[in-house]
C-alpha cells in the first residue's frame, strides 16, 4: 500500500515555457501533499505544503507565482513551473500524507520524482 | 524550528560488516523520527519510523534504529550489510503535534563493497 506516483518522470523544455507535474496518491487519500526539490547529491528541500481545497503554504524563499500548486482532490496535486529557466532544472519530488493515520503519527510516502531540464 | 545532522557523509563497508549511521536532531518538543532510503535511480522509501513506545524500532530489510532521547539521537543500525544496501540514507524528523513538515538530514551515502 501507500503508493505515490508522479508524472512525467522526466521532462525537457525550452526556457520560458511552463511545465506541469502531477502527483497522485494511488491507494489512499491525502489531504496534504508536499513538494520538494532535490539537488544532485544533496538532501530534499521542502518547497511547499499543498492542502486539499485550500491555498498552498510556501517555504521562505520559494516564489509562489513561479511554482503554482493546485490540490484539487484528495488524490491529486499539481506543481506548475511557470516561465521555466535553466536554474529551475532540478529533481522535483512530491510526498503525500495518509489521512487515515491519527494526528501526530502521520507518515509521508514519496513519489519517484520528476527530473526537469530547462534548456 | 527543528534541524537534523547526519555526520557521516559517505560510508564504505565490506559485505557482512556491521553498520551504524548517526542521526542527531535539534528540537525542543516531541518529535517523530524517520529513516528513508533512496536506492540508485529510485525514489525515497520508508525504512522505519518512531512515534512513541519502545525506543528500539525495527524496520524493513533487517534495519533497526534506537531513539535515545537524552542524546537527541536516532541512529540506524544493521548487523550485517549486503551489497544491495548500497544507497543514500536520510534521517528525518517532524514535530509530533502541529507542524508536520519533515526536516531532512543531508544524507549518508553508503557504499557496500562485495
């Protein structure tokens, strides 16, 4: 159980275009999803917390107008990188929290990640 | 805010050697503790977690971790490693109540030599 998928797994785009990444919880409902960015050989950096039916909460230093997050259902969150530039090239990972766990004992399950390359 | 330190950046061991990876955290309140593993080319997988109760937690693939509250530590152990344990290991922590955001350590790259 507790499978999280991401699509696409890899995307190459031209500078200035927008890219949408989907994150889905396949066998559980997730009221909360998280978006991370991972640089080569480094740890995960939390970008934002996505709550179903409400606005995302962004971490300090993350541009909310550049990284648009939508969490329209209990199983789907999307991250749109708008007007992408080469410095946005990275590995983007989502995670989802199973709402079935009682408060204070939630576990996050991670997607396989999306590698974005902006030319 | 919480922080997590993993002091071992790269560990190289021979097969059958015993493993201990250090993890220390900093936070004034009650925490949940996790170890995640990332095999080459794969996504993060949960190895084990601690919420409460017995401070010695057993996870998948023969891994265990011990929560020592007085030392703010949650070290990962395995008595005999295998080549297939080669991976990146991340310790993570979040606050038990309220803010559920995970804070990750910088990771430890484990290389097992056959």
